[in-house]
C-alpha cells in the first residue's frame, strides 16, 4: 500500500500479505493462515502503526446448515518482539 500526502508530497509505504490453506472434510474445514504486515510508523492513515506484525491463525469452521457457519480460531501474533494470543468464536449466516 502506498500513500502520498498531497500537501507535503511525502510518501508512506506499507507492505503486507497473507497465505492460507484449508482442508474441506464434509461440513468441517480446518485451516491455517499466516499474515505479515510491515507498516510505515509515520503513516498518518494507519496510526497507531505497530511496525512489523507476524500473525499465525489456526481455526476450524463448521457449517451445520447450508446458511450457517461457525468458526473457532486461535491466533498468535508477534509485534516487534511482543507476543499476543487470542481466541475468536464467530457465527455467520445468510438469508
């Protein structure tokens, strides 16, 4: 991502991406995702910027009905040497 401040002409560059793999086992889908973000700490559009962030996510999605999905995931993030852990439980549906 590239931001340019039209007033000052200063350019801010942020690099990032992710890779994800999943395996469908009927109505169950285990998955893994790796995210990477290297934000320009001076970018006023991304404040507060955490510098380099690496996040690993392991999850399991279950679709009990064709219109409903339930996900449980654990993530581990390293932000410039600081470790964060999190759990997420989510349900989504269509109508």
